[in-house]
C-alpha cells in the first residue's frame, strides 16, 4: 500500500499537470504524511509551478502541447 519516494515524486509532478485518480490521491497523501522529504519536494514543486505561471502571465511565450508531453514523458521515465 505504501509507495516509494520515486513513485510519490512522479505523482506530485503528475498532480501539478493533471487530475489524479482518487486512489492515487490517497496513496500520495499517505506517503506525504509520513515522508518529510517528499512533502518538502511537493512544496518546492508548487512554488516552482506558481512562479512559472506568474512568469507565463507576463510573457507571450507558450510551450507547444507536444513539447509539454515530451517533457512529462522524460520526467516520468
């Protein structure tokens, strides 16, 4: 039932990009409640996402969808 830190990291990244299933939300929450390192990673990832969104609001540059998918594929390998 408990997931690894590697799996938790992948779920944190996926959560910032798409909606997780209820089961994955539960597994991630359980892991984050027990792992201070992954909890810290989630906070840092959120801060980076927020900063990137803020930067995107001030620029007219948009990453093409296929580039976003390639990046996500590389992260989740």
